C-alpha cells in the first residue's frame, strides 16, 4: 500500500531552479519533462531545484549542494544522501518477473490439465445422466405397460367369469332338455306299448268326458315345462369358442406380464447391488477416517432397512473421544461437524476428484480438532487441490497459499495473494 498526496493547483508554488551549467549537468528536470502549462506550479513544486545529470561521478563536487538525479536513476539529495538507481532494481525485478512467468506458465499448464479432466468428467457425467434418464424412462414405461396389462387381465377375468356363468347356464339348459327328451321318449315308448296291447281289438266307445279330463291334465303338465330354446346348443358352441379365445389371450398377457416383472426385478437387483457396493466402501472409509478426526472415537454407518436398502434411509452413529455411541441428534455442534467431515471425506475417498471447495467447514472446531482436520486435509492435497474458506488461524498457518480480501479507503474490496513458502519465519515478511 502506498500513500497519495493531493496538491491544490491554485495555491502551490515551487522554487525556480537556479541556472546551472557545467560538465555532467544535463539541465533542470522541470525543463526536461513535458506537461500541460495549467499544471506549471505543480511541476515547479514537485521538481523544484532538481537537476538531471549524466552521472554522479561527473558532478561529484556538487553532491550536497543540489538535488540531482542521474540518467541511471541514482538520486543525490541536498542532504548528501544517495539512493541506488533504477537499473539494479530493474535487473532484480526482471529476474523476479521471469520467475513469476515460469510459475504462471506452470499454473496455466496445470489449469489446462484440470480443464481437460473437468471436460472429460462433464462428458462422462452427461453420459451417465442420459443413461440414468433412459433407465428411468424405460422403468416408467414398463410400469405403465404392467398397469395396462393388469387392467386387460382384470377385464379378461371378468369376461371369463361371465362366459363361464353363461356356459354353466347353457349346460344346465342342455341337461334339462336331455332329461325332458328322455321323459318324452319314455312316454312315447309307453304309448307304443299301450297301443300294441290294443292291436287286434275292436274299437270301443270312449268316455269323452274322461278323455277331456285326461287331455287337460296332460296340457297342464306341458305348461309346467319352460319354453325350450332350440338354438341353445348353437349359442353354447359360439360362447365356448369366444371363451377359448379370451382364455388364450389371457394366458398370453400373463406371460408378457411375467416377462415385464422379471425385467423390473432384474433392474432392482442391479440398483441394489450398485448401492450396496458404494455403501460398503463408504462405510469402511468412514470407520477408518472418524478416529483420525476424533481420538479414540468410533463412527458407524448403518441402513434403516437392510433387506431393502433403497426403501429406507442412511443413519450415522458415533462415539467421539471414547464417549458412549449415540445418534447425531445427541452430539454437540463440534462433534456433529467432525462426524459430517468424516462422512464427506469418506465419499471423497470412494471417488476422488481433482479439485475441492470447502466453505468454513472448520468454523465450529477447537484448536485440537482443527489440527487433526488440517492433517487429514494435507493427505488429500497430495492428490487433489483444495480451496478452503476459513477464519481459523490454526488451519490458515498450514496453507500453501493465502488469498485475503481487504477493504480500501475508497470502500472497494482488494484481493491480496501470498505464498506461505516465501514468508520469513522470524519476521513474518515476504523475502
């Protein structure tokens, strides 16, 4: 940070340079720079009796009498103090610039690699998303097809029951007709036998009233018999053919339904297998990482429904620092943070990334937990880059590079970067 000086143009007045000439004197600085005449007083004030000389050796006798600036950038004050020139600083600055350029090129190469890897990861993620969406659509389609097949099956069941009822009624009617036919045949046989008895006999007079009564009795018996549908047998054949057709369709739909159910079951088994593979690995990593964040601690992941893990949730039990193992709801704020960090790092161990961003995840940690956290984070930084937003001094001291944001006098934010390897351990200053 530098300092700025404001000069009132209408009030400042500078001394006029004394005319000087001689070996080594180029001329007054005020006359060797170009400026707007409106600012003449300002340049007179700033440059005053400053002279430009070819070199301090040539004007050695004037040192301590005039304020001089050599062409190499050396400054000789009237007090006799001499400040080194620009060329040496430029040489040093040039060397530093080369180093920064090399560092920048290296960082650009790393950024290029990260961008390439990010692009590949994004392509893979898009591919996985498309596969997931396709599986989801196929699954929904099979669900709808299964529902449609179930509706058709239910409808066919109703029709089958209806045809079965009609078939039973027709069978009963045919049975009744056969019984009635047998009765009629038996009656005809009896009549024929009776007629044979009267063959060869002379006709006798018959009592007409008696015959009328007999005829009336026969009519009453005939009226008791229901009307016979002569087309019943043909209708039965048609209905039975329809029943066989519907039964065949019903069997085919049942087979298709079983195929769909088998496919859905296969997908569910694959989903369960992938989930359990990930869960077992993450659970193993969680149990290994938790003691590193909490000395003598123990953490366990478990499923609410072990038989059907996709229908239940995932729970965590922990015993920080040797306490009784318990659920998350009974842990303190810092203990919950330690448990959450262990779970996050367990997920990271399962499928590591090249870059991580953590926003004040250490805010609730004390100094001891902060040191254990940064030690674990250091292991992760061997293979990945980590950007951590933090106000924790214990964590900040272990960073490779710091970026700070400060407020300027003008009310704007200023970003300041610092490489921790360049800090002087004694004075805390950049070398």
